[in-house]
C-alpha cells in the first residue's frame, strides 16, 4: 500500500519517521536527503490491510465531517507506481520501497538518531524524552539511573519529612 507524507518543519532530511497506519501497522520511513520541509514523498509499506485502512479512514472522515461540519482529513493513501528506492517524481514526490525505508531506519537506529512519532492524520512531530524507546544498553542504563534517582528522592523526602515532623523525646 502506498502512503504520502508531507515533511513538517521539525523533521530534517535523513531523519527516520515512525508511521502508524489506521489498522495498527507500524513502520519506519527515512526522509530522503534531497527533500526539505513542506515537500511530499510517497512510500510503499507492505503488510497493511488495505480494506481495513480504507474503512477506518472513511469512518474518520465521517466522524470529522459530523464533528466540525466540514471536510475531514484523509487516510494518507495515494495511488501510483511501485516503490523505487528514493526516486524523485514530479511535484516533489519521492517513491521509496519499504525495504529501503526499513534498512535506512535500522542504520539510523544504530546511530542513535532522534526518533519521531506519527500523529493522527499523518502529521509528524519530534518525540519527547519520555516517548523514547529503549533500543540499546545506553538507553537502558539512562532509564535505570533516572528511575533510581526518582525512587531515592521519594524515599529520602519521606524520611526527611518524618524526621522534621516528629518531636524528639528525651528518655
């Protein structure tokens, strides 16, 4: 199935974008280096149930139309030729196969590139610190250290509070 992405201003060329389809399928897509913010590109993602995506997109359109009284956002589907690895088409579109996108995403993940999260309607925003996934030992140790620091702060605060509130008794 083919999808079209418009590159938002906060995503840099070469950055990996996490795509979440309406049917729950997820995938990583690398933004081609020769594109800038505002450009569109089309990529292919296999394993997506096209009928389910169309039905969910139609339901979202119906919901947004009844909610706002206007036209709703689309499901991000675009027709076109099969994916060709990062080949630019007219109108600022790029066709990229899912294999090329997956390989590029794996390379960027090994380099510790900033992860991105796809929002509803295909918009993409940078992930916050708390939205990061633990993908390597450094991420695990960082999360463990932060968790220990928070836990010790809670225990220490409780003990200091008890000691300050409790009156000393002479026996």
